[in-house]
C-alpha cells in the first residue's frame, strides 16, 4: 500500500498490526478501510466498537426494546440522553454528506463476513465510559457539559465537507467537547486517554498474527503509545460508586435545610418560618416547573414537577425529574413508532422534543436541573430569613 498518514504499521509480540485511522463520517475513510483489508488480508479485523455500539449500527430495531420507565428508575436518563446527542451529532454530519454514521465500521464488518475473517470489538462499553466521566463531575459541571453536548447539534450545521477530514485528528467526543476540555481535563482523561489504553490492550490481546484495527484517527497516537505498556482492563471497566463526598453532600444538604427551618422556627418566630417555607416552595417549584415546561411536558406533568420538587429536594432517594418523567410516560405513553423513529428524530433539536421517548428523557433531565438550581437559589434566602447569619 502506498504511504498514507492514516495507516500505521507496528510489530509487537510477533504480531503485525495495521492501524487504520478514520473519521466516522468520511467517505474517504470508508474507501481506506476497504482497501486496507483487501491488501493486508488479515487474520483478524478489530473495530472501535463495543457490543452496544455494534448493535446500534447493525440492528435497526434495537430501540424497540428500550424500557423508558426502567431507564428513569435506574437513574440513567443523563447518560442515555448524552449517548443520543452524540449519535445525533454524527448522524447530522453523515446525512449532510450522504453517508451512514459509522459506515467505515460497517464496511469492516461486511468485509469480515465476506472474507470469513475473525471480527473483534475492541472499544470499552460506551455506557461505562459515560458513567465514569459523569460520576467524576459536580452538578453544575454536568449542566454545563450537558448543554455543551446539546448545542453541538446546532453547531454541526456549519461543518463543511473539507472539515470532516480535519475532524480525523480528534475523536468524535473531542470534536463536541473541544471548548470544554481546557476547563475540564478529566474529560480528556476518561473519554480519550482511557479509551486509548483500552483499545491498545484489546488489540494486543487479539488472536491472529496479522491484525487490521479500524479506529478513529484521534486514537492512533495514544494506541501506539500504550501498545507497548501493560494495561489492566478490569480497572478501566469499573464504574466507580458515587464518591464519599457526593454521598455526604447528598444527605448533608437536606439536613442543613431542615436545620435552617428548625432554627428559624425556634429561635425567631412562626412568621419567619412561613416566609422560609414560601420561598422554598417558590424557588423549587418554579424552577422545576420551568424545566418541565421547556421540555414541552404535558400540563399535568408540569404540575407534578411543581408539586414534587419542594418535597423531593429534601429526600436524597428520589428526584423531581423522576416523578415528572414517569408522569409523562404514563400520560403520553410512547408508541412503537416513537421508538422506531428515534434514529431519525435525533438528527434535529426539533426531533428531540417531538419524539415522545426523547421528550420524556428531556423532561426528566431538565426538571432535575431546574429543581437543583431552585435548591441553590433558595438556600441563601432561607439563611437570611431565618436570621442564622
């Protein structure tokens, strides 16, 4: 094969490894993958996919099996919504240039079947990756990053075809979060560097003497570095439990608020307590209701957010967004066509709000955000009214 800066050949442990760096929405990358496999005729083809992403590009009916109620109960709304936004970013760009998202991976899969070559999936499960970085951030950092992801859908309208090849220098996640990476280096560590390590070790562990690995070009340098190091995959696959600090804050904040209420009642007078209660309800209810309203929730869902927020904000075991999300799911139960149309609807901001499934996710997430902001707004008011300071 002629010299190509997207092709990198290495030898390790008597294995010949060809790294093919691609952009996930590039026609040139599709051609390069096909040509590389034909010329190398490998024993094994390794692709930068995990099991769930493999199913997402090969099973058009995968969304039918989604249980939206279970997702809300298991507190996976944020992670799933970000996953969908990432898929939306790639789909919009791919649609713009007449190519399926991940077509180069699909080509590699088809080639493995055509030539009867072993295919292995080498990426870390996307849910593990997103959960690991989600657990590492504060509430307000999550809000900033969530909206950074959301606005990326709008920004993708401005990308021209020549920009696609430039995107090969970075991972799809990096292209979305490039402005946030400088402020939050943890994003680069978990979303990029850890995956570089994971990909490298999985390639190294692959069977066969001659391996072609199809990966995003943004991972190439990291993979080349970590191929010659020993990596502990089990450590990279762990989803860490909530930190002790977050657990303490989760229970401490409601305790502080209740203490302020009690202090105002016993140390001052009942009228102060009434004022505190009024402001607590106004701040929590209005912000949670606003979050549900922004997501175009049903009036009864908005009411459920307004009523539940002042109560759930004092209960670490439940959240206003869960109440609102479940209420919306009950009132406007998604139909089969909503699940079938997810892939099409996520290609636009309007589609996110139009589809009943993604709207439920937005309602749950935005109501939780509103309730959290309401608590932060109410706290200094309560302290002032109580006379504690």
